[in-house]
């Protein structure tokens, strides 16, 4: 079963408060008895030089390192105090065999997509979060196992073009690039780019904003 939830975790909130345009996409997360709570994420919307200083001063961060800087976004590794509720949430997720698939945050909580065995395990995880004083909202549940997809239901090619369109300003008003330009960068036809982007947006919306029924059809009411 695939579940999407929003967690009101306090991790990196001081940095988000300083930069309202900041958005993060989780690349990796790990915590254990001998390993501190560690996040690896891509950061967008803030110059890396500014973000370096803010993360270093963030009281929820014990250590930070910029691992890479690409044309699209810098990649960071942060280590956090072991007594944060987020650590207990992560441990509870492991106890209930929840596998993290993707997580993003714009400062208004963390939107997390994970695979979990069943609804009983999901209910137990949510109850544990409430015991820790962390609000969690289940935004969607999909009983259908879409094994070929990852992230928020996107295939690798769909994720590639949606990300490229975002980074090149295709969704900006006014637009900063064209569909033909996106197709040229991906070395595909404009028609193929149009179909791939349209399918990707449909999957993204159906897996985040709109509910899906068990047969995979979207509720359009």
C-alpha cells in the first residue's frame, strides 16, 4: 500500500522561516542507535551561499555540509539532534515497515510518500505521531501497487521532464521557455515531450491533490 502524509515536523523550520521561498526534496534519510539523524536533500529557491550560513546557524542542525552544487540546486547533508521528535517518527516508521519513497517540504510541513504494509500499520504510525505531539494528516492512500513508479507516482522520464520544465521556467507567468526547447534538451520530439509532460502532470495531480480509487481512476467530483 502507498500512503501520502503531511507531517508537521520541526526539522529545519528556522531556516524555512528565514527563507519563505525555500523548498527541499529529500534524497536520503537515516538514523540508528550508532548513527545520528541525517538528511540528504536538494535545496531550491535560495542561493547556496546564503543557505550555507543559515543552515549552520539553524538550532535544529548539529552539522551541515554541501555535498554538491549543480545548475539546478545544491545538495546538502545535515545531521540533527537525536532528541528531535522527527527521530522518533522515523524509528516508528521503521517499526511498522514503512519504506520512504519520497519527501518534499516548502516550510509548511513535510509531504511524505511511503510504502506501508496495510491500513492497520498506517493507523498505528499516525497514533504514534500524535503521542509525540506531531500532527500528521493522511492525504491519500493507494492500495494498488504501482511498482514501476517512484516519487509521487512519476516514472523516471515523467519526473525528468516535469523537473526540467519547472527549472527552466515553463510554469512561470510569463513562460520563460517553450515546449520545443524542453524537447530539444531531452532530445525527443515536441509531440513526445507534450505527451510525457501531460501524463506526468496528470499522475502528479492525481497522487497529491486528487484522490484515486482502488482501480486507479481519479475522483473528478
